[in-house]
C-alpha cells in the first residue's frame, strides 16, 4: 500500500539526510503514471485524483461543470458532445482518466526532477535517459515532494516510486548529471562519482558535454 511504501522510503531517506519535508512546499500522490508520456530523462507528467483533499477545494467551477455535463452526455450516448467537453477539461489542465476500474477527474502536473540534469534528447544518452525514467515510473503511483516551480511552470520535485528514489537511479546509472548549481545534496555528488568510476551510462564517454552547456550553444 502507499502508506507501507511511504514509511519505507521516509525512514530510509530521512536517515540519509536526503529528505527534509520542512523544505518542501507540499506532497502529492499520483495515480498510475503512463511512461509513454515521459518527455525526457528529468521530467514527466503526472495526474492527481481530485478527490485528494488538497485538490478538491481548488477545482475550477468550469471544470466541474464540464465533467458533470460530459457524464450526462455519455449517459445519453451523445459522444460527440462528450468528446468536446473532455477537450475543454484537458485544456484547463485536468483530465478524465480510468483509474482502478472507474473514471476519475484528475489534475495534471508537469514535474521536473530536482537536483539532476539529464542529457537533452539530441545529446548522446538522451534517449537512454528518457527510456530509463519511463521504465521506472510506468504503471506506478508516485509520491512527489514539491519544492517550488521553475521558470517554465514545472513543479521541481523529488520522486519516489515504491520506495525507490528516482534521482538516485538516474545518477547511479549514469543517465543524469548532479545539477550542483541548484542542489548541493552530498549524496547526489557521491552517486555521480560512483557512476563515473564505473564508466556507467554517459560516463563511458571520455569528456561528456554537460547539458546546461549544450543548451547555451543550442538555444531554441
């Protein structure tokens, strides 16, 4: 259960000094993640059930009305109208999804993994990083500790999947850099050094280019 796994990862990572809930703004628990929607090695999209107390009081009235009207349209087999309303819901940052054999209204979050920087998709190991993160989260309900938003409106967060710390996996497999300019956790530096010593992942290259330097040269 979520509580069982939650106690495992909390005990483990608090003992290492990696987790400090006092510094996170809020925590969210997601519905099952679709790994096919992972865009790269340090970002993902997640959905949170609006039955969650934090979400239920913040649903826009227009979204609630659209969800009710969509349900009514489907009951009357007016699927064209139901699809129109579903698109309105999606455009508002929500989604009607199947979860545990029932339809639920869920809020969409864009997540940026805190403290790591994976290779961009056009860089060596960019595709491998994306696939690894997608494999890790696919079909799983995640625990997300949000620490704020970045300049692109993404939630900067630590991600836990059945007791597994996502950033640890990415660093140890050599599929991300420790983003030391924004995160000084000692464990992150240690995990990166372990991967470098083993020449794992991107560290098989003698002098891999840093993602933040690549972006400076390849501005969109």
